[in-house]
C-alpha cells in the first residue's frame, strides 16, 4: 500500500474536521467554523473552500491510495 505524503495527511485531516463540523450542524445546529471565524466572513469562506478542495483531492487520489503496489 502506498504511504501517505504530507499533502495527503493535511487533506485527510481537513476533510475529517469538515465532516465533524457538518455533524455538529446536523445534530445541534451549531457551525463551529462560523462560531470561530464569523458567519460567512472572508476567512470562514476560505476555510470552506479549502475543505471542499481537500475533499476533491482525496476523491481524485482515492483510487491511487487504495491500489496495491506490484509485488505486495
């Protein structure tokens, strides 16, 4: 199995944090990003975009990350 690089770990952590934030929104109606950085402030919008781009990156890389290397 291919080892995860730094970018892979960063995007994985961002997607997990984003997923937990959505769980908070769904269960409690509480948006942690908005609470910390302001409701749709420029910074919170940037965070939402970075988390979304991380999800797209992981989606594109998921096939490579799950594929076995030859000889394993």
